[in-house]
């Protein structure tokens, strides 16, 4: 074998060794971390731990309570099992909103059987009202009274809700007790809920501290 032949063989060995090292490096960098990140995301969604929970202090006691990730506490009084919902038809953004949300984005979570006290303020040019409905349909139509049973009416009545609300700058209040279940809150004025003015209330025995989530 001449010198050129030896050189070619050496080059082949060196090149092969380099490629094996390169592939092993890429395999470790690209493949190894993926399952770890994936698991971390799943754990974050499924469990509440100290690192992703929000610690809050209630308005009436000094009890610290952990909430699900992304949740914000609602004001409440655990002594008389009351939660306060401050709801605003906001003047910023699109007109058919509650606290800037629409179409079921805003979810209130309350302990089953607690009393809900609603303070509903209208900042919007159009008249609006606030209803809590035991709904029997998936999404609201033009007349929400046809979509279930009205349990609470603020700024209107259970019979005049289609065209009676409060004007801009006014606040109306109402209260009711909600057994375990899933409800809508919605503006009852004809077509307003269908245009987006509704959200969800979850009353559950698994909720101990009232909170809300916006999806
Ligand atoms: Cu309305």
C-alpha cells in the first residue's frame, strides 16, 4: 500500500469517528430534553404545587389558601359563606362584555351553597342587566329566558329582562344562594348574551376559596 492509500484510510476512519460523535451529540441535545419539558407542562396543568399556586389572604380572615394556576381570588366572607361578584359592563372594548370578557371566557368558581352578592355596574352607552341562569342549552340565544331558569336578576326583573336594564353610570345589586351546579351569568336584554355578554359560574363542593379564571 502506498502513502496515498494509507492517507485515504486514515481520512475515512477520522471522518467516521467525527460523524458518530456529531450524531451522538445531536441525539443527546435534541432528543433528551423533549420528554422532560413535556412532563413538566403536564404536571403544571394537572397539579397545584407551591411553585405555581397563588397565595392569597381573604378579606375577612388571615387564612392563606392556594388557588389553581392563573386564578385570581374573589372577595368573600367565610364567616357567613358569602362571595361578592363585582361585575362591570365595561365602556372599553366591544359593547357586549362583562369585565372586558365575552362568550363564556370569564368563569367564577364558588363553594357550593354559598350566597352570591352581585354588584353590577353599567359603564356602557347601551342599557344592560345581569342575570344568573340555570341553563339548559350550550350557548345563549336572543331570549335567555328560553334557555333555562332565571335565578337572579340585577337591574331588571325576571319578567322584564328582555328590554329593561340600567343606564350608563348606574349600579344594581342582587343576591341568591347557588347549590352545586354550573350556571350562566348573562345580560338578559334581547340579543345581548348571544352577542357575547355571558360567562359561567361553577358552584362546587370542591371549591373552598372563591376565585375566577379568564380563558
Ligand atoms: Cu346587555
